[in-house]
C-alpha cells in the first residue's frame, strides 16, 4: 500500500508557537514547509497531532 505525501505550509515561521513537535522541527530547520503523510497532514489541520 502506498502512502500519499503532502506538504504542510505555513505563511510565516514566526506564526508557529513551537509547542508541538512538528512546529519545533520546522523552526529548527528554518523551513515554512514540511513533508508529511496525508493522515498526519489532516491531523495537523484538525489539531490532533502533537
């Protein structure tokens, strides 16, 4: 079974609070995008992913 990859994007890094693990990852890498599987992308948008 193939996993679909999605790109999560934020407008500005300063908009990230750095409380969640994926936010810390983006801040550390100084990137406004992060590649995640489709399921995790949905969880980010619904606030269900740490």
